[in-house]
């Protein structure tokens, strides 16, 4: 089978959270450039409008919806409205998330002083909101007997990472097992559920510190055998794979993309 057939996402309706920058934007570009209709959502209305307009200008089928995934009622309503309006929901990228402060390398972020309000906020956004995204999408995918759910996890969910905070570690580990659990639950309905576990990418996570502070970016790059941070565009091949017919027998997996970091 030719590559253009096995990776064909033309005509798909793809729903992507956190789509105005970073990995979510690259996922949106990969799907839109290859013929899917992409519903891009983000809390950042201004950047969302810019990138929706840019992709539309180059002939892509895209729409933008301002969405705070922490508002669970609106999150459900938006997913339901998109599925109803288009008559289907082929792929959902549960990508949006937040950081949880620095890791235990910083005394003020060690276990005994880690702020409880940060813990609660990160659990709500990075775990509960992702669960609700998956749950709501599953209702529509079960009815149609097909679908792809792709969750952005992290290598920080697979092992200790001293540069990131407790809330982030906990939620990324938690969502990995939710993905595995949901994959077993939804397998009879031909719905594939998988997680992507990125290593250090040059995104706006941590308030954009990787862009603004070269020493912070360097500290992350030094952990990677390739000695560099990944460009967000490097997520596109994996995103396209997991949304396409090529992944028809891939479910319940955590696909690591980290320049070799976890191989150490």
C-alpha cells in the first residue's frame, strides 16, 4: 500500500485542544495540511485567530473555537456541538495542559512545601479535563464505531524528572494509565486510544521560559542524548500516524518521542 493511502486523513473531522501554539499547533498543521477538517481550540483567542486565518489562507479546512478546558461544562458542550454539526468525530487530540512549577531541584518546590493550590489546579486541567475530553469524545465514537483518541502525556509520566513539578509528574503518570484503561474499554468499538510522551520540546510550557531563558533551555537540552530541544514540528509524523489508518492495530500504547532521553 502506498504511503499516501495508509496515512490518509482526508475528510476526517479532527478536534484539537491547545491548538494555538506548540505541539497542538503542529498537530493541527499536520492534520489540516493532509486534508482533514481541523477544529482548533485554545484559551488564547488572539493566537488562535492568527493561526486559523494563516492555515485557511493556504487552503486548509479549519475553524477556531475559544475554549478553556478547565470549564468542564463548556468543554463537553463544544465537543458535542462539533460532533453534531459535522455528523462525526474521527480524531480527538487531548493536548492542552499546564505546567506545575519547577521541580525539586528548587528548594521552594520540594515535596514538603509544594503548594496545595498548585496541585489542585494542575490535577483539574491535566487530568480531569483530559478525562472529560476522552469521555465526551467516546460517546460519539462508539455510535459511529470508529475513532482515534490521542493524548499528550510526557516522559515525566514514565519516570522521575527533577526539572518538573509534582503536579505535572502526577497528572502525566495518571493520564497514561487512563489511556491504557480506556483503550481496553473502547477496543470493541474500533476506537484506538494512545498517548504521546514527548521529551523536551521548544514550546510555551512553563510560561515560555524555554524561549526567554537560554540557561533553562540548555539545562533541558543537556539531558537529551541528541543534545538539543525538539522543534514542535517534529511531533507531526507521530500525530499523523496515530490519527491515520496506519494505526489501526495500535492502541493502549505510550509512544515516546524524546531524542533518546529515556533510553539512558
